[in-house]
């Protein structure tokens, strides 16, 4: 879709939206829920909130190039703070609310942050614990004006800072001058990637990096003034920030903040979005709930559902290649009425498409939802590429691929199979980390660390992470991610990690879907009192063994899992087993469960 107006910096976009576009816009700029009601925030109000906060920051001594961290859940104040910081020519450093105090301390010291903005007392307590170790940190600001925090030394509420801005000698004209002084090659943000190994690295992204990606997105994704987006992925992640926030606003769309990840199902029904950015985990949960619900229905209703899915799949396939036979068209209309209309109603009934990123989307999930008339456009990228490198298009998509490269990104495959990318959206490097920068940026090409190929039609296929590839003792190379994704489509499996590097055969650690297991146990009179009872049950082990046999029929012999162990609790962020973007930390998990892993191989010797 065409840009509302050309812009070169994020503050430039914000200024246009809140001075020109907002005067004629047919809807508010933002919407959020408070005290049980959805509240509209106009373009004018958003501008005033941001300006007051920006001028308040200036009164604290914040200036161009200073670093200010933000650790908060999605909320309108995140936008006010972001736009205020960037409009001053400062750099924001967004952090995941799930980070531990130790991780926050490292990032604050590495980025040399002068100030940090936190959402509430829970987040403030983390800062309080480490503040004496952060030599550059001068100011702490909390969004929530909580009674219990008043009087804390060196702490300001968000409203305190805005009040300082309103009563300062500065004016809106000084804010506008700061916006004009922002240049496209200024550092916009430093985003720390958690990675699956090692210390976090601060990715340096300029305004030009991010703006290039926004403009590319609007060239290939139909998004405009009549669209409504529901945002629930963390704004500290570049995918949601670029696609679900900046690009949404740049297109003139309405941006609505979900109350939380847990409330998304209810928020969908109330907001009725037309577009939503998300991750494959949402579709896995949706699919699990749908199939579980169907299995509780009568045999007749189950038969109707799966008949409808088969008709929808055939309809989708024929629609792309030829004219649709009248008989198939009539069947599809009946399937729509009996099944698909009800499924789509769960997304609010107005959704045009989902945009999926962050991890690989299993082909089976994409095809299942496509059959029901729910389009998922899978994309691919990294924080280091601002982030999108490639994406499927509404009128040209293929499941099992991540689509075709963005217009402004050049992509090639290295001789060893690694995906390389070049363009104006590629990062400047890692902050204060020359060694790591030189390892991934060579001759202008970003070495992504992902392995992939282009198919005959130019669609990019990701095969795995370069570091994830391992070789069995028989000399066979294994790409674990596609195999893991295959098993994750089982309704009885929640998390799955493949083991096998330098081993005789493949094994796996499996975290079951305990809700599904309990339903199965109840239906088959299998006694249990807790999760531990379930994973120790022979009947449950046999059930999972049958699932593996069923799902790995299409795999080569050396790709098949011969042994597995069931775990009674999921891998978690708190235990350091997954990253904030829900990627498994293989080395951590293998070390933590090394005794259990060794037992699987000892038994087979």
C-alpha cells in the first residue's frame, strides 16, 4: 500500500501523523482497555503526552545520543515514551519484562543507559536490587503512579516527568526543532538479542534501517487506513515494533493493545481486528483447542468437521491454479456455513490475514487454517535486519517457505548453505562488540546463521540454524528444527527437543500437553494425581510412542526418534531454558538433563 507521506525518521513519521494526518483521520491513533472499558486515544492526545514527557526528560538533563531503557508490557505509555525519546535524538534500549535483574544489570551497563523507564513496582524492585551496580544510571521512572512507591529516593512517576515538562521553560517549538534535527543515520535503538548461548549483544539500528523495512512492508503487505491491528507481542521485540506498531501507524491503521497474552482470545472478539502479527505458538494453541473441542463432539459432528476441512483444502488448492468446479463451489459454501464461519468468528470475524514470524510455522498448521479460510503469511528475519528479510504475499504464498525477499533486501545462499542478506535495513553492528560484528558482517553481507535454499519459484526455505545442525556417529547430518516442528503438531506434545549430536541415533526430550493428557487419562481410566504421575504412566508413554510412530513415517530412518523421555514441567524462561522469543536453549537443556539423556543411550547399548 502507498505511504501516507514519505518520511525518513520515526520522529518524522510521528510528527506528520499527529499534526497533519490526525486532523482528518476517521479513527483514534491508539486503543487500550482500562477498568473493563476500551479507551480511545486521539492523535492529538498522543502528541501532547509524548511532548510533555520529552520536555520533562530534557529538564532531567537528557540530551541527544543518551541511552534510555524501557522495560514494560505493551501499553500506550510505551508509545509516548518511545516517541519522546527518539524525538529528542536520544536512543532507546527496550528490554523484555521477563528479564532477570542480573540480565538487566548487564544491559544497562553495556548500553551505558542514563535512565530506565519501568512499568510497575514489580519491575522497579529488579532495578532497586541492582541500581548501585549501574554506574551510568541516573534516573528511574515508573509508568504506574503507585502509592507504595511514592517517596522512594531517586524515583519519578511518569506523570512527575510530564508535569516537569509542562512547567519547564521549553515549548512545543523546541520539541519540533529536535524532531527536525533527527537524521536518518542516527542510532534509533539498541536491541539486545538474548541468543541461545553467550551474553546478549546490542544490535545497533538506525532510523534508516527501520524506516527502510517499514517502507518495504507497505510495498508488499496490503495495510491501510481501514485496518485495525491487535498488538500483543512485546514491543521490545523488533518484529512487533516494526510491523505491528510503526508500520501499522505509517499505513494510517488503528493500533489496539491487548490487555495481555492471556486475554488475546477475548480481545479478538471485542476488537475484531483485520490484521494481526503473531508467532506460530498461537496457531499451535488454536489448533489444539479446536481439535480437542471436535473430539468431544458426537461422531456425526466430527465427520462434518473433517469433511469441511478436506473440502476447504481442495478448494484452496484448486483456487490457485484453475477455475473452480461448480460442485466444489457448492460444497465449499456448505462447509463455510456449517464450520468455517464459526471458526473465523473466534478471531472476531473480520480478520484478513495473520502475519507470522519469530519461528518456523509448521506447514500442516498453515494448510489447516488456510482450509478454514484463515490466511497466515509467514515471514523471516532477524533483529540484525530490522527485522524482515522475506515474507509471503497475500496473493503469492507457499507454506513451508518464508516467501520472497523484501524489495530492499538482497539475499543469496553461501556455498555452505548459509543465508546472506544485504541492504539498507541491515544493522550497523553490535554495540561495543567489534569481534562479533566482524564475524557476521562481511563485505556488506549479513551472515544470518540460518541455512536455506531458494525453490524454483524464488521462495526462500529455511532448513535450520547453522549452529543447530549436528552429525550422528554414523556420519548423517541432521537439521533438528523441521523434525521438531513435525512432532509439535501432535495435540499431545507441547515442547520437543531433538538429541543426537555425535550419537548412534536420535532421541528426544518431550514436554507433553498436560491438558490433553489429562483428558486422555480420564477417558481411559488411567489414574493420576499430578503431572509426575502422568509422565511415569506406561499407558501415557505408549500413547506418545504411537504419536511418534504416526508422525515420523515420512522421515528417513536416520531421522527417526528411537528413544524419548517425558518431562513433568515445561522448559521456561525463568529457568534459563528458553529465550524471551521462546526459542529453546539447546546447550542449557542438554546440560540440565544430561543424566536423563545418558540413560536413554545406556539402555540401547
